[in-house]
């Protein structure tokens, strides 16, 4: 699933894929702290920073 930026808000719970996990597909869960992608859409997912400091691209909104 590739969510557009307008569906992602600060504080919502999401699952992201971090750069080092792209080959394995391992997802990391957390709440959005910052939205890092400038455009409204990105083919690999909107890049966000979670409250725990992890950075990755949104795969699912929980």
C-alpha cells in the first residue's frame, strides 16, 4: 500500500520499512513524529520519522 501524504498525520500509528530491512521486508511499528517526504506521493512510500527516532517509508496505516 502506498499512502499519499494527505492520509498521514503526526501522531498516527503506522508500519514502516527501514532502509536496512528492504530486502527482508521487516516492518517496524510506531507513531509518526515528522513527515520527511516533501511531495504528496512517493512510489516506495512516504518517508517519516517515528517517535522512537526510526526513519523509514510508510507501508501501512494502522
